């Protein structure tokens, strides 16, 4: 079923869901959940919009039943960790390629898909400031690099000056400022006039995302960088301020129910990271949980 024009803002989230149908059903589920929630807030009172959203709701219900034994679906904290780790892993891959001066379609799409998945995190609550910054940077970088390559120019690797009010919107660029000329062309995944059809509503194979994990995705990352107050921490996906050494257990530590909830959350995050063999993130989350449980402080 073709996407009604009024629901165009969710087309790329739906396409990402379609691309992950078999690759990662959890990602596909939450992309569609975000699309449905966002679509309900848009001007969607036309019969076409209502019909599309009802089909989307039915699809979500079906997926939820099929994935009912998956902790990432039944437990929000696990689902949150799953999507966040996946998004930031893609961000780190693209960022590493960018800083190494390797510009290609996979890294552009990885930057942009990471920004879409950071949008999706809002289904679990308000985004952290760090993820807002990552989303803005990833979307802008995807547009900047795409437009450079389209114009036959060589992009500047790594973070460069960026107008804080500029951010690519749904594969479109308001423009970008840097040491080179401005690039205001539109960044599109396909022809601007093409209609979106979620083939997952009908039988048929789902295309791949074109994201190939790099063997260089290790725990080590570039030094902390700041550009126009946008802060990208080392490794991008690793929690900041993680202690290298933990203090010995302190006697008489009184933990509140909130502390236990936070410790459980860190452990869930660690478990989700291990699904992607991301040892660095898993260790750092476990260290944070241990510190909280042994000292009562984060």
C-alpha cells in the first residue's frame, strides 16, 4: 500500500523497518512503532491515512505476537538498549570510515540510518542530550558527504564547522557550512517523486540495508572532539566517565529501589551489547552497575 502524502515524514523509518525485516526483526518492530506513533500525530484524518495506519497497527500486533518470547519486545529497557546499541554501532562504523577518509554509499547510509534509529529511541521516552547530538551530527554528515560526492568534491574527513541551526530533514539538507563551499542540494535515497510502498505488508523479499560491519569496530576510538558545541565522545557508543578501577565494596551501603532499577538497567544494556559482540560497551556498563552496587553512587 502506497504511503499517503500526509505521512511522508515517516517514509524513511518505514523503509528502514522493511530493510531489517529479516536482518533484525526487533529493529523493524520499533521502527514501525515509531512510524505509527508519529503518523498518529500528523494530519492523518483522511481515509487513506486512516487505512494505512490501521494496517500498520495490525502489522505491529502480528509482529508483537511472533516476537513475544523476545526480551527486547517484552521488556522496554532491553528494547531500548537493543536499538540504542545498534544505532550507535552504525554511527561508529560510519564515523570511523569518515575519519579515515573512506567515503562511500555504505557509510553515508549508515550515518543516516543511525540518525533514524536515534529518532526511534523516542518511543521509550525523551532522548538524552548525547543522543540528540549524535542524531544531528549523523544526519548532517550524511547530507554533507553525499552532496560533496555528487558535486565531484572531496569531503573533509571528521568533524568540521557546522551551523547549529542546520540539520538534514528526512534525507534533505538545509545546507551545510564549512571551510569549503556550501552544499544545499537534497540528499535522497531515491527519486524525489517515488512513492513509498511497504512491501512487508505484502509477500516478497526484503532488501538489505547495504551495511557491512567493518573489522575495525573495536573498543578504541578517536579522541574526544567538539565542533560548535556538538560533542562526540570516544567510541561514540561507549558510556562516558566509566571508572578504570572500582573501589572495594563499602560496608553499610544503603541502596534505594531506584538504585536497584538503575543497576538492572546497566546489566540489561551489557547483555544487549554482547548480542553484537561489543565487549567494550558490555564491560563499561557492568562496571557502572558494580560501582553503583558497591558505593551507592554512579
